[in-house]
C-alpha cells in the first residue's frame, strides 16, 4: 500500500463519523485559536510599550531629592550641583536642571491649575514633549528673561473654547500675576519624560523672577550621557559624587537617581514574560485537545477491531495498520490546527481593530512565529497522542480481532 492509499484510507476513517471527528477537531481549534489570540494581544502590548520608549532618548538619568527622607534630611539641588556634576563626571555628560510646580494659569476670566515648569532651551526636547504650533523656548528667552510661555493644548482647552488652538499664538496668559505671551503650543505626546502633556513651560530665568519662593532649589535634573557610558556606571558615579559632597543619612542617599534604560529593559522583560505566560496558558487547551484526539482514536480502535482483524487476514501488515491510525490522528490534529490558525488570526485581527478603535495608541501584532509554531505543535500532537492508539491497533491478533463482537 503506497503513501497516497494510506492517506485516502485515513480520510475515509475520519469521515466515517463526521460529528465525532468535528468534536475532536473542536478541541484543537479552540487550543490553536487561543494560543494565537493570547500571543497576539501580548505582543501588541509589548509593541505599545516599546513604541512609547522609542521616541524618548533613553540615555538619561533622572535626579531628584529623596522624598522618602524628612525635609531637613533631604538633599537639595542647586546651580552649583549642576556645574559640579558636569565637571566631575567622567565621560560625555550633560546636566539640565528643571523647576516644576503646580500653579494657576489664567486667561481672561477663566483659570486652571496645572504644571508650570521652568526650563532651559533644551527642556522641550529632553522631556519629549511635542511642539505643535509656534516655536519652543530659545537661548535668547533664557538670557533675556523673556515673558514667553509654551503651553499645551490640554491646558488651553480648559481656558478657551476654540477648534484651532494655533489662533492662541500671541495671546497673553497670567501666571503668578505676571503676564506672559504664548509663543508655542504643545500637542499630545504619547510618551513624555518628567513633564506631562498638561504643562506650561517658561524660561528658567523667568521662573526664578516670578516664582522666587519656589526657585530656591531645582526640582529635578535630567542627566544625558554618551554612547560610551553605561547607565549603571553613571548612576553609581552620580551617587558617589553627591554622597561625597553632602554625605548620607543613616546610610541612605539624600538624592534619588533613576535610569530610564533600566526601566525600559525591565518593562520589556515583564511584557515578554507576559506574552509567553499568556501563550503558555492557552497551550494547556492544546494539550487537552491532544488528549481528546487520543481518546477518540482509542475508541475508534475498539470499534473497528473486526475491521483490523479482517485487513490483517487479507494481508495488511502491522505497519500498514499503524500508519492508517497514525495518519487519522495527524489529519484530525492538522485539520483542527489549520482551522484554528484561521480562526485565531481572524479573532486577533478583530480584537486589534476593536482595541484600536477605543485606544488609538494600540499597535496590533500577530507574530509569524506563533502561526508556524502552532502548526508544528498540531502535527506533533497528532504524532504523540496518536502513536499509542495506532500502536495498539497494529498489535491486535487477527484471529482474536475477528472473534471480537
């Protein structure tokens, strides 16, 4: 009996009880579909998180006071610390200080409390905010202590009712009873660093003038470092320099340093584990489907005992019998796998479209590897879970089989 004859015979066996075969297929279909859907959603989550960080310069360290300590024990960042860290740090290091407070912004008869930040000319870029209209703050604004402000659309939406916020360029707002002119308007950034989309940025020197009581110390600094510097080395270096200058409190640093690259790596690890965990959970249903294949094949061997005895009596070898039942289990598993891949892919596309409709930041992803792996697993299930029933069928004694009622 050649290979094609064995396939035809196996198909006949599978088709002899269509409803039972369908129920067996269903277990594999659900298993494969679940794996693809779960991995797709997990990969989409990972793509979103990775995308959030792609537009940010991850070669930055966030430096602030240690808020876990009492006020008298905390370290306080000054202009001297900025110079000290830049000069004492090894490698290519740029320190940028920021002021940040929560203050009322007024426009005509309306007001709204939001984040007001005093920044240098590179503050917009460092915090990854998006300029939509106008211009950012420039060196001349810093040097001239100009009354310029770059404000977000989110804040303006609380102050005015306009469809086109670009018309607010040149308008005047009030912060701390001081009038400032809007020179730039921020759009929505999907990923920001240290400052939110609800911010108003003013020159750092202007901040010192109009909010003198809030500008004695910097609120935080962003330390940018070059490609030849490792984040962990820089953090250790900054901690050493500041501890050497200010000392520690019961062994605890007066300042807090956080590296963005470390966070990115941690988040990627977590989302990666989450993806595999979801896939692993769904794989359990595949195993259950495989057990279903074995169960049905054992029942089939029992029901067709006389057929097996008759085929052996007219010349079929044990190998022929084994191949027939093994092919039947593979056909069931692979058939369910193909339908499961189509169903799982369709559900994944529908789920991604649905999530994208409500959350425009969502990134759909159906990894090719999970489709290939799912197909390979279904073939393996057919072989593994079909081997014992096929072997059992091939070992039946033809005389005893013919006597079976």
